[in-house]
């Protein structure tokens, strides 16, 4: 589709769950818009996940606007192909004005107060723009990776597919967020010798006292808590997600148990000198902190059960099965037979194409529930945009619902202003009013 010299009331950049949710609301209100997607629907789930990937959140939390989960396994966890299928069916359910395979390379606000989008399919304009590209843009690989021996294969978690992809030998996985832990498990279950550099990410039990932990937290109102209820909102947005898995019906990820089975655990990777890799002495502290967070969640659930008077089965608390030595360690990769490194070190945001001054010193878009200081510019799908579920299948509908009210209010204001000043005013200043031919003043 050629977008050159076209105009829309709203342009949505990004056709993932956030962009589609926004489009659904715009469709419901009859707002003229376009959704511009660099790849195709489901790209992030289709092309940047490993073969055994599945959701960590249960299927019942898949509740996009007008399209809640309707399958037969609400307590299960969708695998990659099912996630892509869910998004494709969602798009087909309301036929959004979607343009796929088109990248937006530049976004700026013109002197006329409209937004100009320079795309690979031409330059178009819009009265308002919703940036729904998420936060996971460029793979984050530390510069220390450059010091590894040239014969060691290196892949980022977004490039990892399966154990067979890597050369024979042991594998060093760096990072214990959700991706790092799940990839380490994937390799471990395949019988590979795994060395894991453990960071400070917390963990949570998959189930507790007869239910999925996330079901308890949802009932307790945890996921409805807004970011403005936290005293340290900026820190909350930067926290790593709790690690667990939905694999094989869902279970805990217990790094101590992996260690007891032969996985080698270390503290943070601190230096590389050729084949020599050094890890910090924080392994015990990191494991203890992860366990403390998991047990704290259980404490909260116990308190809720007692306060409400719910009949729930009792459950023994977690007992560590392995204890590490709290000291720094230096290993020789060649001696350990390590032939590959998987970097589970996350992603960098990249909004350099947005040439509007709405970012803080770290490049994070400053906003209030997605509404920026620039009139008509919004963000959707950011982690903790407002609640824990923002950007996820669980909560993006709420954020999109909030933005549609701001978008339609701004349109009403714009049209009202245009009608008030219409006589003798060029209609291109008010693209929404192009259908109206002004009469000469009496």
C-alpha cells in the first residue's frame, strides 16, 4: 500500500497486541486511522522466540478488547504458534486498516500541528499518533562479549531457537530474567552441560495453595494497582520480571534444583579475558533474594486467604535443596568445554525515529498513562505503563481504553475549534473538515 500524501485522523505505529487493541477501539468509535506494522502481525512471537517457548501468564489472562480467550484450556499456557494464531484471529475479527511490511523511519510534528510520518511506503500525515512498538527493540549484548574467543558461538536470546542450533559442548547462559532461565532450562532438559550466570531477577512459585499464583494475585487486586500507587514508580518500571515457566502445564523454575542436578551456577559475569571468565561473589545473595521474593508473595496470599476466610489447602513452604559458596570464581572456558554463549541480557529501547521532545535522559518516553506532553502523541504497550498488565495480553485493553477517551476528546476539541474559525480558514489546517466547503462570509 502506498501511503504517500495520505492523511489519517490517527496513525498507530505497531501491529502487535497493543496496536491492534488500539485499532479495535478506534474502529468502535468510527475513527479514521491506519495501523503501520514493520513486519507482520505476530512477528515478535513468531520470529523472536525459541521453539519450546510458551506464555508465562495463563490463557485466561489473554483478554484483548472484544476478544477474550475462548479456548478449552483457560489455565494452560499458549505455545508460540498458538499466540500467533490468537493475534491473527483477533485481527480477522474486526479487519483493522493494517499495513504490513512498512517501517516508520521518522516521526515529527509539523508547524501546522499535524504529525508527519516518513515510511518505507511514502510520507503520510496524521492528526494524532499512537506509538505501539513496545519496549523490546534492539538486543542488548554487553561490550564484554567482544572479548570472548572468536571460536565461541554467541547468540542473543532473541536468536536462540533450540539446543541443536548450538555446537556440541557446554553452554554459558548469561542472565536470569525469564528468557535466560527458560533457555537454561531448555538446554538442561536436552542434556546439555549448562553454566549459568545468575543475576538479581526475582522468582515466584507457579502454584500455591491449590491455585496458580497469578490467579491469587489477580483476585487480590494486585494487577489492578496503578503505577501512581507506588512511591518509586521509576524503579518499579525497571524491575525484572519474576521467573517461572508455563512449560508442560506450568511449574517453578528452581535454579537450586538445577544445580543439584549438575547445572553450574555463578554470580554475575564481571570480566572476560580471552578464555578466562570471572563471575562475582553475589550468587548466594541473588538466590536468597529470589527465594525471599517468592516466599513474600506466599505470605501475602496467606494473609489474603485468612482475611477473606477462604478454604484452601495448606502447603509446606519451600526448602532450598542446594547452597552455593559465596565467592568470586574464574573459569577457563576451553577447559570447561564451553563452545557457546547465550546472552539473556534483555533489550534496549530505540525511539530515535521519534523526533518529538518527550523523552527523559535515559530515552524513556515521559507520559501519564501513555499521554505525553506533546498534544496528540501517545504511547501504548510499555511495561508498567499503568499496571503490571500494561503491554501484556492481560492489561493492554485497559490502557487502550483509557487512550481512546483522550483521543476522541482531542478530536472533538479540534473539530469544534475548526468550526469556530472555519470562515476564511484554509481547510488543510483542519484535515478532519476537508468534507466541508466553507461559504464566503456574509
